[in-house]
C-alpha cells in the first residue's frame, strides 16, 4: 500500500510541475534547462516561422540571434541557433553554443532519487497536415439575391481554458517498442477513449489544502507565462488519429507525454502536441514599455477578425506575439471572452509595408518602367504607361513550349507587361516543383513546368510583373485526401464529399488547416520571386447538382464574411516579410451589392487586408445585366466602367487598388458572340476611365485575339 501511495505522490508532483508549479526540494530535475541556446538543422519545407512555432520562440528573436536579414533565403541543411529566454537581442547574434554547467545536486539523504529518464531524440515532425474567385468561375456565378434581413448578434467565444489536472488510469505494462510505434502509425487501435464513460472524463486528485493553493496559483499565472498547446482527448480518439490530425508521429506524442502504453488514453486526458507552443513572454522590465494604441482597421497595424473557435492564445501563436501584447494593444478587460467578428489589432505587425523612401535607399523596382519601344500612333495604348496590363497563363500553358513562346511574343510586341500564372490551378495541382511535403502527400505536386526557374528568369529578364494565381478553397486533391477538412453533402449513408458542377471537391473555408496549407503555398510562391500573390476562389461554394454544401459550422452571413476576412488577415501577416502584394479575385456583382453575395465576399471587409482587388467584370457573367443595360454582352464598356467605378469609390478609404479582369473568350450566356479589337479595347477604356490601376485579360485557351492589343515597335538604337 505504501508503494502505491509513493507512486501516486510522484505522479502528482510531475503533473503539477508540468502545469507550471515550482518543484518541491529534490525534484528540481523536472525543470527543463532554458538558459542555454539550442541548435536546429533546417529540413526540407522548413521556414523561419515553422521553426519559431516548433520551439515556441518569436521568429524575430531567431532571426536576430542568427543575424538573418532575409528570412526567405534559408536553405535546407542550414543550422540555426535557437536563443534561450534569457538572451538579450541587444547583445548581438549568438556565435556558437556555450555549454552551461549543470546545477549542483540537491542532497536527499533519506529519499531515493527518481529513476532518470532516457533522453529522447529531438522530434522532427513534418509540416502539420494543414489542410490544405476566380477568373474561371464564370459558369457558377450566383445571380443577385436579396441580402438576408438583419444581422446576427455577435456570439461570445470563451477563450481557451487553462489546463487542469486529470487523473490517468493506472498504466500497466512495459514501454512501447519501436516496432509497436511503427505499427500504430498505420493502425487505429481502439483505445480506452472509446469505452470510458463521458461522465468520467474529468477527474482530479484529492489534495491537501496547501497543494490546492499551488495548483490555483499555477492556473492564475498560465495566461501570463504562455501556453504549451495541449489537446484534450475526446471519446473515440486514438493516438494515431491525433498524430495525423496535427501532422506529428505517434512516437512524437509518446515521447512528449511520457506515455508507457499507447493503447491507454482516456477522454479528458491532456496531451502535449510537440511543435505547437505559444511563445513565452520575457520577464517584466522595471519600466514598462508604452502601450500601443489600437489603430483603425487598415491604417497602421494588422487587424485580425475573430472567428468561431479562436482563442487569444491561438491568435498570438499564429502571429508570433504574446498574449500580454494582444491584451494590452486592444485594452481587453476580460481575456476569457472574445466575440466572433471582433477585430483585434496585432501589435508590431503592419498591415502592409509602409513607404519609407528615406529608409530604403534601394527600393524594389516598379514592374513597368517606361518601355524602350516606339508606340504605333494609329493604335496607342490607353491609360498611364506604368499601369499593369496582364494576361493569364494557365497551368497547362506554362508547361507547353508553343504556348509559352506565344506568351513571350505578346510581351515583346504588345502593350502587355505582366503575367498571371497558375501557381496552384483549378484542379489543385501546383505548376512548379514544390518542396511542400503535404502537396506531395495529397498528389498536388504535379509540375507542368519542371524548368520553372528558367521560365521565371525569362520573365524577369523582360522586366515583366509576375503574379501567382492560387486557387484557394476549390481544392480537389486536398478535400479527397482529408475528408474531415472538406465541404460535405448529406446522403442516406452519412456525410460524403460534396462536388461542384465540374465534379471537383472543395475544402472548408472555416478550418485552419485549410488556411495553413494555402498560406504555405503562397509563401513558397513568394520565395520563387513572384511580385504578387493573387488568391482566386477565395469564397464559399454555391449549391450544385450534389445539393447544398455543408460546412463544419453554420454558414451564416456574418460567419462567411468573418471566415474570408480572417483568412486574408492571416495571409497578410504571414506574407509581410516577403514584401509581395496581396490580391484577391471576386465576382463582378460584388461591386454592386452590399451583402456577401451568399459566398462570403464583402469587398469592404476584404479590402482591409489587400493591396489589389480584382473583380471579374466579364460581360458574359452578368446574366441579369446592370441597371440600364439588361443585355450585358452588347455593352462591354458600360458593364466594366460602371462596375469598376463603384468598386473604386467604395474602396477609396483603403490602401487597396482596383485592377479588373476583362473578357477575351467567346460568350456562353447570351448570343455566343466573339469579341474583337473594338469590344476588348472598350473594356480596357472602361477600366481606366473608372480609375483602375490597370487590367488583366482572361482567355483560358491562352490564344488572345490577334490585333486587339496596342502594338509596340522596338526602338532603333
């Protein structure tokens, strides 16, 4: 009996120290040494931000500790020094690891020392399974519908509760072997979580009054010290299922949580997910720094729109700031309650790079300098000479030698000075050789242009402005590989994958793994040298022959708008270090409507996080026409001008330009007519007359009407 009490006492002490309580004499070894720097060797797919999340250290501290000025130039195999919490950035970069002598042992004459644990190898989890509108969306463009009456009241969201002590069942058996761990990776072994009654999910130790006080103090300080991410086991969970959900291995979970028998987990048990850790704030200085004043949206700091499921700790972890900084920057009185749709200032993260010419002696060159060409006086280009004039290059065309040469010829001999390339196309395939492990896992790594670097070099040599088009939530490979992150349809046999009119699956815009995968692709595209990242299909799908799409939560108007705005908010924060422009494609009718068009696209809310808004103003997509012009296909100038003018006026208070898409493909809705030079140039004129900063032409065939674009004649030097 005495032996059982001793085991329970040691287990209780370990749990309390794990929760943050100070260890009693003789148990100081349970504290991890945080005074010495660590070394980490970059693996394929690693970024500075993923390393920062892995070690729970702000990415800026890692950059300063290693003397990194440009985070996008990190290379696989490079060794980074991870600074300890005690390191002061003012002291300069860390040159090499300095060993720290171990603390002197505490004498324990009458107590047996604890059995030392075997040191675990450094876990190397792959990128989390981040689950993972478009110019090509003409065929599924929704008709104008009346806006839903009224607005839903904001719902209160409870912040992530602090971890609580739980009582695990007595674990009998031996430590798991390597062979068993590998087997568990491929097998969902039934666990106690499937049999344990839900009423038994929350169990606590009976402790002495003094011990309860220690636990209470630990819980009170958990918000200030930063949270290690802990997953609460649900009924039906298995270790292998949890590992797949968070992109780690069963071995990682076993080692991080000292699990003796992986088959014994139970509802309510808290499991540390290695690699998901909130940054620990530095100790309070004697003279506190001035509290930044919240800025209006889109003016100074990045603004995050709260979504259902958000907690202050998860928001802080995403942007690499501390809980205290967010609380102080937003004057939050009660950190336990935030509202869906609430806008939070993210201190220290600018919404967009602000122009500071005096601090940037070598500014990034503008995409379209004055051309070294003679202009044909009989057909001069419209608009200012530095306006963006882009043409679309599809996933297949960028890998086709003939079509690629046709694009180069258009860039060399016409007014075009920009290209929009499918980096992630309509089928979810990535057109260049990607290093993202998840893309390889789901079958999205299908490069149509294996010599993509050579192609980009040709564009840069011509000083062409390059735009990466990323089809976002329409993602067939991801939705089929991860049904839990997909849009679903209701069937007699339960929820199944929902398919659109093209028989392609979509990922759920509400879910963070979906966001993370698309942001990872965007960051990789920025690293490849694109000047702008354009998100297409950044919306909710509309009903198809498969029925009404079902999502992970109720898709109310405000929830849809918050999901799209929240995604763009996260994009803006993650792409800020790469100094690329952020753009999004929207339906043409969004310029006219003040609601979200039933798909989550509210251009006023989206513009807060964008550099460029690109409405698709193809006359063929205006099935109901516009006021005064019912037969839209016969009025290309009026449709483009009136729509673009309204967008420019509505976004005049934002630092967001309007650059529309125009039509160079046969009509499919009205009378099947084919536009020639007159109709195409009428659309171009409508763009510039409305105040747009350029235009982009959509032709999925990548043919482009001969003679429809202003020619340029090379100057004789």
